C-alpha cells in the first residue's frame, strides 16, 4: 500500500511540475512584462499542499495564475492584464484558509497591493 501511495505521489508531483513549467514557458513566450505579487508562506512542505494553495490563490479576483516554489516557501501570483490586484487582506485570508501563514507579501511590476476590497 505504501509503494502505491509513493508512486501516486511521484506521478502527481511530476504532473504539477510539468504544468508549472508549461505555464512559465507560455508566459515567457508571450513577450509581455508580467505583473506579479510574491507571497512568502510559512509551513509549505509538500506538493499536495502546494497544489491546494495554488488553486485557492488562483481563484482570487485579478489573478491569472499562481505558482509555488516549495523549497523557498514562495507563491508567485501572476496578475491578469489590466485587472486590479487582489487586496492584501484577500490574499492573507486565502492563505489562512488553506492552512498556512503569510510571512511577507510584495508586489513586482504591479504597483502597490491594495489594503482592502474595492
């Protein structure tokens, strides 16, 4: 039973990694400057957790995609073109609901992160 779980985990991890690489390649090929928000997350340790956090943050208004770096404990939110970024409070709440702690949030090429919803 443990071997089956280990194989399933390995296959799932490979699928998540290949999707992330495909998205990153697609974004680079578009040739546009991408607006993004980088979130430092405490407690991020496994691919299943990272996938759940990506899905939750990817549903936020204005977010085109969310990609995690488990080793560094980072989530990069790529914003939709011409969309308002999500409020810092919305990001913090989504991370909290996923079972993690926000350590730091900063915007890159996206202006300031808003303090509250519109």
